[in-house]
């Protein structure tokens, strides 16, 4: 019963009895920790936004620990990765992407120099042991993630040194050996990892044995054999294919004599080879690629698959690149090559709905060369794996966890045939081990991270100004040798400064915008971190659903979603 | 946390009671539950939730921001208008401070009386007077001018949403030129309001009071700084806060802040500070927007957006000229304070953290 | 009850004269009532004020239509022949003028006393306010209020030199007129 | 102490005796002298109050509203157009049940412009919900002013002390002004329970929906109604202390067996009394109505019992109806057995001088069977063209 008081006055704050929450027509604000696009794009599974958040607060070691929770080799990927994270970075919509790659490398090197401990514990003595074939980035990642999952790892490497293609195929100008050795060394020294060198599958150890002796087998042999090169007409008897030449050069520092060279292919191996040969004294190096060079209208699917920086440096160094072309025929003088006939080519959609490479008749021309080097990709060496290889000489992995048709056998990295980067191999290793660990515990496969990605349009860019991207030091073309690393270290100050450029896509910045700008006082600030990782709660008893908080959230962490609230909830 | 805060509140109440000579009473448990998260907010909540403002109301936001840094030792005189109606539907009130509503046009005079009462009783409780643009620019203007002239120790805050919104969007002297309202509708003969927005701040400044300023809900930290500054001044101070009205301006409720921000960025609502009649400070616009960016978001200017209508083009050009005038008159173009100003500015404005301007 | 009507011009202090007379009556122990003929007149315009003096409460609020006495503050007002309208038979008029009593009395057919009050005021007070001189002459002639009551009333209004000058003026005027000359009118 | 004082000066002195915390007023003839005298008291240091020199009557009313709502004893004064300019605030003060005092120096309302006395101004706001008390003379005005502060805070209602402009405000008469000590002893300090106060923050002036409005309105009506005994009690208490009263709600004078009565408010009563004293013939009862709001219906019925005719004097008219007081008296007496016949006349509009001889004219007019139910009694209709009569 209402009792009307004198003059009809009201007692303070009584409006709280009136729940305006039921005014929301359809949507209510929700905290959504969407994937930052860098994270979504990272094959290794790093959450760059998360470790940048640590850096923003000046916690460098925490940033590294966050980073290596997914990728144990930041010193390596920070040098060799084509960094799709930067391509995806939302800062592009304001100025230029974050220099994630450079900061990652700095973090990796910092960890080595400071001797920070990897965030792992020694597995129990009787912990299940996983056999890993190959010590390339995939194998090393798998071994590391075994430790993170409480498993032991035993690596079988055919060569006398660990590292796989990191050692055999990547020139020290991109990945100096001391940096590689230091990071791999620290990783392999972790308790719970056993490394067997010179243990070649099919010769020193058999797959069937491993299947029985170990809880699971991860095959990470890499691609050690070049693909067959199809070209019309005759080929020289001394035809060298690219990977082979590269390895030879790594081991002996020598290339066959040639004045003018044509390289056929479009990957990092091809570019590395071109640059090394040019530096070695070859007058003219021509790369013939079916893909396109980057340009404003270039279809990403058509883009040449090399690290952009490497491509840029190659052009700086005078490599000639013929895009949208293929080698049709070799011009021979006896057993010697005197030229290559190249023809224009493009990937076009066929009537069957698939992409086809179409050569255009009448566009043929001849480039005079002394040597032609096919560098069109590699495939798995069959040793010890005969019955597992498919018709293209790859291992068939059927899911995201890299399972093969055989129980407890996983195939990761380049050997899957659908991979091409160090980061992908590292990601494969992590996922395969997570599946194995779950499997051993009798659990279902781990949930894939199906969070939506935060698009640039989801941010409120008003709150972010333009900031210049860090520019790493670089050796001038004239000073580039075969050993000295071309790109330099950005240093602590630049790394921390670069971190301030991160937009924290989809992550709460605790900027207070929602708390400050709610006309209905329906955002509650909490001292403790709430479950969703922010310091704010929505008081849906009063939220009218105006959407200001979502609109003004700088990072898109607040989004308007379908309302599920009922009064009294 | 709970106990500390409750202890603080009880101590504060005791202090106030001491000051006002009241018999101590326990805090009313009903509305100060102490234990809830809501009661532990690290800010003073003078305007509570549960008020009946529209979704995305700029005025409700502005009033809340003002109260945060003004209260609790204040008393408010509120003119008739949306703010009054949506906060105090009897038997409820959203106010946590002493508050009185009398009439549309007398909040400045009622506040004068309250201030005189405080003086007579030797108390220094600050008096606030609130009014909308109708109650300030128009019907309450005389009372306001009198209050300023008599030099009462009052902070007058005008929540400027540029029309009589409470009665259904009729034009006021604060309505911008060419805006369509229910009493200045756009039609075949007329392009909305025929007259200009009154330059109230200059008129207020001509009273040579210690401090008068404009602010915008889009820049809450700036707004709150101005309130704190005014609170510290012994004498009359005046603040006009640009407060978008989604209903009257005809924009979506979620873009309230964005609309207000663009008003500042295009120069149509200059954010300035005036001390003793002289412009002391302005909020610089780093990147000046065309007025169309601001006007185009709002239905009240919809009739100006037809590039094929020469009348629309003329009015749009006129508004652009008015904005340009403001920019040159107040010298608004420039660097300085980050325009995207929030409470957590250091966390957000990465360019500033990076040392770039 | 004795009723008075005071004629003057805006700015000459007609109301003040009425209040002064009423105050004097109060000082002498009477009840009194004094009020102007309320108007919106400006400086120089003819104005009227009224005084009632009695020994019991005065309830009547109407203007004085049949005065016992007239006090005329400015002889230019004599141009208005109606100035003596309603004057009770046997009533008397005191006029601020340099003219002779007879001249004015003849013109208006009533008992008249002329006092050059402005000149006297200028001499004693330095301002052309005729009230003190007129009232002093009037009270001396009627005798129904002691002149001391006027002095007391003046003491409630003025201080220092101004008061002394006014009191000196009273002394001077009382010597100029015949005490009790109009006394019988009190019983009229 | 008895003094010969101008009415306005006496009112200013009376107000000062009540120690008001806040005074706000705007000058208007004939209220001006009250404000001037208050200003002078402040200037001389005889009155310590916050004197707010506002820019309009509207603000004057608003200022005292704000001040009283903040727990201050507040006072204002106005007249005529000023009262009408205040009208909106006056309704507001009463509706919010805020206790304060206002003196109205009653004056006609223009057009045509007229600065002289009648009751059109206070009548225009009679429905505002204020208590309205009329004073016959300046002694009553002084006493009622002091009483009004007590009545206001005892009832949580504003009180309008109505005194005739010029006729009282500009008239000097002998008035007994109480001492400060006496008033302080008699008048309790100001208390307003709902006062704005940061340690107990209430909201005043809320929006009341149709769900509650009739109840709130009724409570206001009941409160004004219930002020009747308060007014009587306060006057009685005053009389006990100061040995004089103001006549409570109304007073009746004259022969017990009189068949004719005259009812009036304000200073007119004095002239009528004098007129009756001097009138030959059977005596008449004189009824002085002091409380116009609340309207003392019961007291009035008792006062008129036994009368055959009652002449009701109005000092304001409601064009198209006639006298306002007359109409209210009629409606009050309606249905009363042997109710007197009402003769309603407006006199003295716009300051028309009321001679004592009017009593005779009034009394003889009731003999005329063709007399209209209402007339502007002292108007010379021959001055009007026939079509405008």
C-alpha cells in the first residue's frame, strides 16, 4: 500500500526499485573475447595480442612465456616466418601493421640471453613417451609440447645435428647458426626429451617398432626430396634441383659455375637460392614463377608464397622476377643449356569449378641462360615410410590433429604436403601432442578454438592514433655476405614502443569507456578480474540496451548480442 | 573491500550529520546494501540506475558524469524537463543528493535561494542548478542572468540537446540552424529552423563570472575536469554540456557519443573555457571533419543531404560556414589534448603513450 | 477628531509634512493617521496628503474631504481655486508665501496665515523644505499640540546640526505668529 | 513599544523581529517601502539576513522557495502584477507544502494600468493553495506577519498576509511593535522536516502520475482546511502573550439583534465601522473576515445566523460572475436554514476612495427590490456609453 507523504517527496536512490532492464528490445551487451586477427592467422597458434598485452605493461618475461606457451622457437620464427599475423593485423586500417615479427625475434633472443626457463616441468619418470621422427621445427615443437602435456618425448633424427630444414635449407643470412643453435639447444636440454641423432627411419629404427615401444608416433620427416620437374624436350644431364644446390652450398660454400641462371619456382627456397647465387657472383638471376608479385590488385591466392621482406630484399639485390610464367622448354646446345623458353601462364577457374594453370599460346619467348634450376617444391623421402606415402609422395593427415589412417601415428609439418612454413609445422606439433595427450587420458579431442575473429570494423578507431612502425636495421646490399644476418635487432626500447601500437583487438583494455559512458549506470567495475577476463560486469537489471558501450569499446570486446536475460535472473 | 567501503560511507554520513547538526541515523539499508558490487563502485553515484531516460540518452549520461565529481555535499535545483521527469517519477527518485524541482524557468532562482539559505546558515554545501537548453537559453534565461549577476556560489549546468525534447522536439533558441523539429519542420517551403543557434556562452561570458565553459559527453574526462574546476570556485560558474538526444536528433541510440564527438570535430560545437569573460582555453581539433559527417548521422538534418536540391546544398554550405567561423573565431585547429579523451585515456591512446602527438 | 489636508508639490515633502504632523500628535499622546493621496505624480506635480488626529482609535480610511485645516506648501497652488473645497466652516489655512495674510484670506474667504517658510528654511536649514516652519507656525497658532511635540517628532528624524537648525527654526517661527490665535477651531 | 510608523516600515520591522534567514523581493508599488525598509535594516546592521535582490518577482518567489526548501526561514513581498508574475511559483510553493511568508500589498491588476488598492491580485491566486489572511489595519498587519511564520511552519503551508496597498502600506499610524526578545520567545525557531540536506538527501518536487495525483491534491486541500484551527490557535496564543488579537478567522461586531449585516475584508472594515457608528437607524452587524483561505465556512454560518440581509463587500470582481467573496459567501450559506439574502457589491476598485457615507447608501440599497444581485456599487455608470453599461 502506497502511503503518500507530505508534498510527495521521494527517498534517495529509490529508482533502483525500477528495473529498466526490461526496456531492452532485443540485444544486450556481451563481453566477447574474439580472436585477434594476428592470433587467428598464426599457424603456430600464438596469441600475439596476449603477449603484446604483457609487453604493454612492461612484463617482458611474461610476454615471452605467453609466446612460448604455443611456439617454443620465437628466435627462429622471429627470423624466418612469413608472418601472416602482420598481414592480418587490424592496424593496417589506421597506418601500418605491427612489427610482430621483429618483436618476436627480440623476445626469443632476450630469453636466450637472459636464460629464462621455458614454462614446462619435467614429466614423471613413468610418463608415456611419444616417438618423434625428425627434429625439424615440427618435431621440436611436438617434443616441447609433450612436456607441456606431461608426456616424455624421444626424437629420432637421421642427421648428425638437430634442426631439420632450419639448418639444411635456410641460409645463415636469414637464420644465423648461433641463434638457431642456442634456441634449439635450450629446448633439447629440457628434461624429458631424448634426442637420438643419426637414427634414420627404415635403417636405424623401424616404424613398427616405434608403434609398439611408444605411446604414439609423430612423423615429422620433412620433405627431403625434390619434386619431379616436367618440361618439354631434353634436360641437361647435370640438372641440379634447387634444394640440393642449397644444401650443397650450406655444406661446402660452392655453386656450379654459371653467368646467367634461371630459377623456376616460387617459394622461399627459390628466393633464398636466387639471392645466394647473385651474391656469389652470378651476373643475371631470373626467377620464373607462376604466381604474381604483390601489387594493389593482386589476388592473395595468386600471390607469390615467400616472406615479403625476402622478396623485397631480393628485388633490392637485383634479382629479376618474371611473374605469371612457366618454363616450357629448354634450349640446348648439345648437353648444355643455352636458354629457357618461357610462356605466360595464369591460374584460372575452369568449367569444372577448379583452378587450372593455363598457358597462353603465342607468348613464348627465350631467355638466354647458362643454367636452369628447378625449384618447384619438395616431397617426402620414402625411407621407412613406403606404405604410408600417397601418390604425391606425401603423408596423408586427415584432421587438424594430423592423424593418419594408422592408429596413434600422426604426420605433421611439410611431410603433410599441405604445409609450407616453419610456423605451420610448429602448430602441427602442438596440436598433434594435444590430441595424443587427450587420447591417452581417454578424453575427447581438445576443442578447436572456434571463437570469431575481430575484424577491423569491429574496433572503434577513434581511440587509436597513427604511430610509426619500427624500422629494423638492415645491412646495405653491398655489405651482404653469406654469413652476416641481413636484418638486425630492434632492441628493447623499440620492442616496447612497438607493443604500444597493438590495438588489443577483442581484448579488454580496462579503459573504463563502458563504465564511464553508460547513461544508465549499468556497468559495474570490479576490483577482481571477472570470469571473462575484464574488470566490468553488466548489470542487466538496469541496462536498457542502448549499445553505447559496444560502440565506444575501442577493441570490440563489448558486442551487442541476442538478449537472454529475464528479470530476476 | 565491503567493510572498508561501508565504513567510509558511514563515516562520511556522520561527518555530514556533524556538519548539519542532525541526529545521527543509520544509513538506510534498503538502498545502501553495502555488500553488492554496485555499492562498491569507486565513484560517487549521485544519479542512480532505474531512471526512465531513453536508451542512449546523452543528458542522463552528462548528469551522471557531473554528479560523480560534484557530490555528495551538494544540493541540486533542477528545471522542468526530461532530466527532471525521467529521474523522479514519484514515489521514486534516482537522485542520491538533496534535489528539488520547482518549475521550468526558475532553477537558477531556486538555486539562488538555496545558496542564500546555505550562506545564512553558515554552511558551504555547493549548490548546483540544472536545466535543459529550453530552461536555460529560453524561458529560464532571465533567472540565470540574475543569478550570475548576484554572484551566487552556484554551478549552473545546462544540458544542451538543442530542442524542447520533453514536450516532443520543438525548436528552442539553441536548436541549430536548419534543423528540423516539430515546430520548425522541413517542408516544401522551409528548410527547418530559419534562425541561428544562440551563442549562449558568449552571453554568459559577458556577465564576467569567474568561469564558464562548454563541454561534451563525448569527452567525459574533459567534462569532469571542468566540473571539478568549477566546484572549486567560490562564485557563479556555468557549464553547457552538449548532450545528444537520440529521439530528437533522430540517430541510433548507440552512436550518442559518436554524434557528440563529430559535433566537436566539425567545429559546430566549440569546446571552450572562458574565465572572467575571456577565452582561456579551447579543445583543439586535430583533424577537422566536414559538417556533413556530423549532420549526416542525424535525421533532423536529413533534408540537407540531397545533393540535387540546391536549397539543401545552400543550407549545408551555410552550416559549414558557421563551423568554419567557430574554428577561426576560437582558433580551434591545432594539436594538444587528445580529442578521443576517456577516463582510461592512457590505456587507450597508444599514440600518446608512444610519445607521439 | 481633527482632519488636515496638506497641499504641496512633488518633492516638497507633503507626505513628510503629514508624517511629521502625525508624529508630533503621537508624541503629544494622541492617536493619529497620516497618508498621502496616493498617486503616480512626479516631482513638481500638485500632491495632497492627509492627517487625522484623535484621542481614540481611528478606523476611518477615506481621504479627508472636509478638513479642519489646510496647509499649503506652495503659493502657486493658490491658482487652483478649488484648493479650499470642503474646508469646514471656521476652518483655517496656512500658506507658504511672502504675500500678506489679508491678501490671501480675502481671495479665499477663510482665515489664513501666510509664512515665508521657504525663505526661512533656506535661512535655517539651507534647503527649500517649508514643513518645519509651516508646522511650527500652525501648532503655535492652534495650540492643540504643544510645539515641543513637533520638536520631539523632529528628533526622531534628524540628528546633529540639521536637527539643531530645525529646532532653531521652530523657535524663530513661534515668535512670528500669535499663539492660540486659532484655538477655538479645535472645538469646531 | 508604541510608535507612529508608516505601515510598510512597521511590516519591515515585524519581519526583522522574526529573524528570517533569507529575504528576496522585487520592488513594485505599493510594496516598495517594505523592501526599502528591509534593505535599510540590513544596511544598518539591524537585520542579519541573506537579502537577495532579485531581478523579478518570479525569481523572488523562486528564491524563497529554494531557501525555505533548504531549511531557511524565508520572506518575500509583492503586489499586483508582481503577484501574477509569481503565480506559477506560488502554486508550486503551496503544492510542495513549503512554509514561508509573503506580504501582498493589495493592488488592482492591469489593464488598464492602475497602481491603487483593491484585491484583484490576491484573488487571482486564491486557488494556489496558500493561506490568505487579510488585515484591517497596520497593527493587525504587524501581528499577522509575525503569526504567519508560526502558522506556516505549523501547517507546512505558505501564508500570504494581505494588506491594502497605500491605504495601509503608506499610512502612518500608531503601532505597537513587540520587542525582539518577546518575538523570539513566542516564535519557535524555523523547522522544516523535509528540508534539503546532504545527510538526508530527499527529492522534492517529483513527477506525480494520475495514479497518485488526486490523493496528493486532496491532501493539500485537507491541509489548508485543517489550518483553520491552527490560525485560531496561533492568534489565541498571540493574544495571551501580547494582550491583543487579530480576530482569529473572523469577528462580528454590532447589535446582537441586528437584522442586517455587512461583511468585508481588509482596511474597508475600518471605514465601514466609522460609517456605521455615524449612521442613524437600526444598527447593523459588521463581519470582518480575516481568513479568506482557508475559508471559515462554519464560523461564517454562525456569524450570519439571525440576519435577514447580508451585504458582502468585494474589493475585486470576477468579470462575468460578479463579486468573488460574495459568490463564496453565497455558496457557503447555500442550504442553510433561514440564510440571509446576500447583497453583493464591489466597492473601491482600483483605489476609488471609500467615504464613510457609503454605509448609508449600502444600507438603503437593500430596500430596493429591483437591486441587482451584484453591482460595482460606487461606479458612475452614466459615464459609460449605454451599450457598455
